[in-house]
C-alpha cells in the first residue's frame, strides 16, 4: 500500500527508536547501498530486549548467510530494512525462483536482493526492550523453517 519510491520495513513493537529511521533514509538516498539491512547485534542491547537463544540463533543465521551470499551480514532477522520500490518489485518477481514461504520476509528479501546483485549493507540500530505487543515468532517452529531455508536455499 506504500506509494513512495523508498520502502521501509519498521516493526511496530517499538524495539527500534523511530528517530533511527533517518539513518536508513540517508543511507539509501546517498547511494551507500540498494538495500539497507538493520543490525541489532552491534550496539549493547537493553537487558530484556532479546532472549539468549534468539541472540545465538541470530548470530548463527548471520554467519550462514554471510557464507551463502558471499558478503558479510551481521543480523539477517532484524525487522528494520529499506529498499527502493523498483528493486522490491524485482524481488517480488524473483519469488517464483525462491518460493513464497518465508514467514517473516527477511530471508526472502536478502536472497532476492543478493540474486539481483544489489549492494546490501548493514546499518547498526539500537535495540530496545519491546514496549508494545507480543512476539509472533515461535522459536522452535519458525527457527526450524528458517534453518531449512538456510541449509537448502532455493537455487543452490
């Protein structure tokens, strides 16, 4: 439903301060990358912002994706991302190649952007304790699905 040239993904749980989105906008309009991926794993986190198991799962997936995609990524599952609409439309067309089964869209976007040879950069964010809502993530069920997507990425 967005109408602009730049698409922003921002989780409504308010774990990322809204004022940090300006860094994402600046990075994309200054052509630092075609796809800006947030990284929660750089700055110190608030005490209850991420469970230990999630932290290590995120570390694992970032290492796996860095290997698969041939470029360093610190946090593949951060919900804060920015991409040009034209590039996003190309990623959508590529779903026929990858399939449309990613429960969160993070891997879909990263695989799609990499397949299009888009320049992807990580942008560190401050990650706070959730102040709104509850998680939609089932650590075991979704973690297993994400692991299968990582071990057997489409097209490999």
